[in-house]
C-alpha cells in the first residue's frame, strides 16, 4: 500500500533528513492494486488529503481537478480488477506544470496576460500520460512564462525559502508528498534546481528526447520528470516517450521499458563551473564528502587539474549561464514581444528586462555568434566522453535561499529563485542530467547531479541509482 513517508518533522515544519525522508512512491503500490489490498482511488484520496493539509502553506497548485481525477482513478481501479492495467503508471496521480496545455484545465503560464487561457487541447506528454492511465490531479505553479519572476509556491521543508525556478510547483508538490511524480520543464535550470531545493529525484532528458508538443520554440528546452524515487521518475519518462516519441528530427528517449538497474561507473569528472566559488563552506564540504565516499568505492574521480580535457571544458563553460539565457531569450522574443504589446501592464518588469530587452540587445547577428559559442562548448564536452563515464557536480549553489523581494529603486534581481549556474550546462549542451537527493545543508535539501553525453539518459539514471544506493546521504 502506498504510504506517506517523511522525516519525523514532516514537510513544511523543520529539518530535512535525506536518510529518513522517503517521499511518496507509486511503483511499490502496484502489486497492492493487483492483489486488491489497495486501489488507485484510495491512493488518490490519500494524495488529495495531503494536498488539503499542506496546500495553504506550500501553494504548489494553480488548478486542482479533484472530480476528474477521481473519475480517472475509478477507471484505473476497474482496469486493475480486470487485470488489464494500461501501463506500469496506470493509476499514478501526477501533476502537470502549467506551461503544458491540458484539454480539461486552463493553461495560464503563471502570467496575468494569460489569465483564463483555456486552449482545450492536450500537450503531447499529457496525451501520452492519459493513454498510459495516469491520473492527472491538476496544474502545478510555474514562474511567470517559466522565467525568472517568482510564483507563490514555497519550499515544502521551510516556507521561508524558495522552492526554485519555473518548475517550483511540480517539485514542491513532490517534496511535500502530495503526488509521487510531476511533469517539469527546463530551459536553463528550471527542473534541476527545484529538484535540488525540494529533495526530488529529477530527470532532465537529452535534447528532443521527449516530444514537447506545442512547446517547440526554444532549442534549450526539455520536458522532464520529478519524482520521489528513481523508479517512478524513469517509468513516467519512458511511458511518455514510448507513446509520442521525441521532438521532430530527434530520437526519442532511449532505454529499457523498466527502470535501468544500478550501474557503478569507472571514472567520473567533477564539473566546477563558475559556480564553484559561489558554494558556501558547508555546501562544498557536503559535496566533497560525497566525492570521498565515491572514491572509497573504487571509482576514479578526476578534477580539472587531473585531466587536460576537463580543464578545456571548464574554460569553455565560462559564461555558459549568460550564453544560455541569451539564446533562450532570442528564441522566445517573437512570442513574448507580441504578448507585451498586447498586455503591457500584465507582464513583470523582470520578464521584460531579461527576456525582451536582452534579446533585442543581442540581435540576429549576436544570436548567430551565441550559437557558434555553444558549438565550442558542445565540442569540448563531447571530447570528455572518451575519458569519463559521466560528469558530477552540485545541482545548485547550496540549499534553497530566502527571497525577500527586490530592493526599492534598484533594477529587479536576476535570479530570485536561485543561481542556475550548475544547471545551464545541461541545457546548453542538450545533455541528460539527473538530480539525486543525497545531501542536506542547513536543514534543507541540496542535490547531487550526474550529467552525461547526449543520448545516454538510461546510463545516467543507472549511475544515479548506484550513487543513491551506494553512497550514504550527507547532512551538513
């Protein structure tokens, strides 16, 4: 039977313990469904009860579609009784980030200009989830236009802290044990950083590996999954990819139909980026303690001083966050500029400054130079594939910071939901990345990241599972 497993303090009140916190899992409930000891409807009701308890504080949801979810769960219950579930995620309650269209719920992009927007059609991933029998509970909060302007969601372990960027509602809902999994997206750092801050497992797939449906605008964007465990994370991703494939011109997510088993790597490289100097002492020590455990297991861990190819990659990464942001802004320019012209008072100053104005300053020629610069970084990373199995790094520059608001009279802050410096490389490179909830700093989650070559998603999940099983979580 599915259970809600939290630390002794529980979500929203106290210290996060990565050892004691289990989150809400789904794959362990399936046998109970098959045997009749539990049902998808009862599992859903427990989720809805948890949402009712914590949503006033966490504020993870834009829309809750309890009536429709109950109908879906009842249909799933009937399928299990007949012995005919549609997939391993049949009956799974799941949240959908409010940037993906849903035929039965509005899609408002966290933006006042889209208030009441109701296209009444499904994104490709949403359609696939319905085909697999998943139970769509509702739409999760996103930042404005999935950009830097914060939404109302709070961190599920301490409401005074941010849950992270645009996938804030999805990650907070999973971290608060409201649902076992949720759909997220990432253009810069908006899946991985919230996963780090909210104690999720998170998969940001290779570029194009999960069909984005109508969201084909930006070359850095990917659809992914956050979940309380790697098994549910992978199963959701592969069930979507098996039904709708990848983006046009890109291969779908590759890998087994069941979660890849744990796989011990031979050689890893630490990726420092420009963010290394921004890590506080406790966060850096927590990360280094994980690295020492990995080395004690017989895995070779290389740093930039150990291998020239790592040093070349690190040098190529200088400026990667700004480069990623500029490419993204330019590729969104046309849609966002039209939106501002139509609704000038319903878009935040932060979005105007870091989307519209930044893209217009870059211009067409600057955009082409940015693409050339990206190719340099991609080439440097590709060469690393010959010497290491994967790259590891902190997933964020520490645990979730507090956001106290902009300073009056000064320009809006660039990163109110946290610094994306450790996340933008995977977006810029189009590579798979997995967040592992291996650390806690200051009583809040702090993630450990595994990143690999494009198309190695299943291998990265396998390595991440080995790390999750072999390495003792660290609290600092």
